[in-house]
C-alpha cells in the first residue's frame, strides 16, 4: 500500500515537470548604472539649482520611493533568513486533570489523575534546498529590491523634470507680464495721443474709445497672467515641500540659458532610462517566481530536531533525567492538490509574460518619446527662426505706422493693427522661449538624464548587510537592447 501511494504521487508530478521544460528564461541587462547627473546645470540658473537641491532633499514623492526601497530591501533580508536553520524555545507550565472514565483510563480503578507539569521545549528545523526554491525566493526578493532601487531615480527624474517645466513656465509668464506691462504703457501712450488729437479735431470719438478699450483689455490680460503665475508658484511649492502661502518666487528679469539641443540621440542612452531598468528587474523577479512555481510540487526535505526539558517538579526541571529529544529527517511531497500546482504555475507564467510585455512596451515607449521630443525640438527651433523675422518686421511696421499717424498722414486703424501685431508677437516670442526650455527638459526626461554619456556607476551598496547587497553593474554584453526590440516586433 505504501509503495502504491508513492508511485501515484510520482505519476501525478510527471505532467507538471514536463509542462515546465519549454519555459525559456532570458536575461536582459540594461545600463542602469550610467550616471544621470545634475542635468539642470546646463540652464545656468542658480535659482533653479537651489530649487532642484531642495526638491532632492525634501520632496515627499521621492521620500516615498526611498522608503519603498527600504521596505523591499528588508524583505530581501527576510527571504535570506530561509537559508539558515530556524530555532525556538519556550517555557510551558501546565496544570493537568485527566478523566478516569475514558476508554483507557490512567488508573484501573477509574481515579482521576491531576498534576502539574513543566516543560522547556527547544525546536529546530532546517530545510535542505534540494531544488533551489529557497535560492530562487531570495533571488526574487533581491530583484524586487533592485526594482525599487531603480524606481528612486525614476521618481527623482520625474520630480526634477516637473519642477523645471513649472519653473520655466513661471519665468515665461514673468517675461509675458513684463512685456504686457510695456505694451500697456505703449497702449496708454497711444490712447493719450488719440485723446489729444480728438481735442484738436483730428481724431474721432470712436478712435478714442477704441484706444481706451485696448488699455482696459491689456490690464485684464495682465491680471490673468498673474493668476496663472500664482498657480505655478503653488505647484513648485508642493514639489519642494513648502507650504504654498509661505512660498514665493520673486519675478526675475533674466531668463534661463537655452542650451544647444541635439538633433539626434545615441540609442545606447535609452538603455539608461530608470523605468526600463525597473521593468527589467521586475521581469527578472517574475522569472524567479516562475522558477519557484515550477518546483512547488517537488518533494521537500527538512531536518527537524525537538528537545528540551520536562518534569512535574520545577526543582529538577533542568536535571539530566528531565531531558528529552528527537531528531530526524522529514521528507514530504504532495499527493493530491486538486490541480493547485498546475494552476499556480500557469498563473505565474502569465504574470511573467505580462512583465515581459511591459518591459518591451517600456523600450518601445522610450524610442517613441525620444523621437517625438527630437521632432518637437526641431520644429520649435524652426519656429523661433521665423518668429524672429516676423518680430523684426512687426517692429518696423509699427514704427512706420506710428510716425505716419502722428504726422496726420496715416489712419488710426493702421496704427491699431500694427500695434496689436507687435504686442502679440512679443508675447509669442516669450512663450516660444519657454516652450523651448520645457521641450529640452521633456527630452532629458525621455532619455533618462543629460544627453552627455557618463560611465560612473551610481547604484549604492547595502553596507548594513553585505550578503544582501543590491547587484553591482558588470560589463554589459552589447546588442541586447536591439535584440529586445526585434523580439518585440516578432
């Protein structure tokens, strides 16, 4: 009978073992150790530098990412504990009473036995990792910690990019407000000229009303721009962990330096994106979990040892005669599971496939984002060139219209039209400069940092636990990135 049970259990495991042989594990290694750097230094703006440093120290999203990494690192140490024997001890004082009316009484006369008992149990167990389940569990936990580690620079990059974009929008509004105030002065000057000409009989009341309308409209625009600026100021306050009412950025006359933007990006730089590195680590962890599911139906072998002291008298509890112990192997294997192991294996395989699809999607998204941003940068540069030409012509047209109107040889509508064109183009120029600065930060975010390559590794070691260190980068095999893209398109 025992042999039959053993044979049946082995036969139930064979299909499960065979079904896992076609699962191919694949290792991919992005260059997540490349330094991303303080990329905002290219803008040569000390105020922006100070805000970035403050966000790095105080941003709550970044703090959450760091704490999540601490949690994942601690869980990796929890998994590492399975490599070692587990032991426990205790103290169990009991007072016992046994019935004399049981089927097999303790006393032939049916007397009730009562007494005290004291025990100090000592239990130890150790699982021999025959199939690598413990090793894979620890490996998966480490890979999840590495994933959490790569999420830190991802969050940091997102926070810094959002901060830079809001800052450049705010500075563009500062420039627009200054330009709008200058335009208001120009409109008020024109309105004064029109009123003077109306009194002299050389301008109509309609022209005077039109000029007053332009002044009022411009004042409303300035108020709207100041409201937008306050909203951006509040958004920046949140990113640097400041209370919005107490946070303020003074209007700044100087604009940030617009760096020379590249027209193309080496594909190797995309391998540095933190989201790609995090997706790769998530994929690796899922493959390790899949390996655990493959081995779930295999027999397990443990060494168990139980011992301690037991006595009815506390005084001789630790005497030689009170000792007890048992030691031996414990071999166990599942016999009937109702399809649990196969279903779990299929679920883990599906989860690994999802992780692989997400990884490939992150790679494809990286290419798409960089291509889109390079195109946007190129279009903005062309737009800026044409904008400069248009602004030069608008200045010339306004000067001519103003001279002709003041001399009485030009129509007021010509002055009004050229004035409106000039004001609109000046505002558009400041907006375009802000868009170029924002586009540069979006490009930096898309490539995972500055477009200048750096080979300095930045992944920190876990000095508190040398055996649980996050993996340090090793020389990478070239070509994996393109192989993944070709695999995604197949």
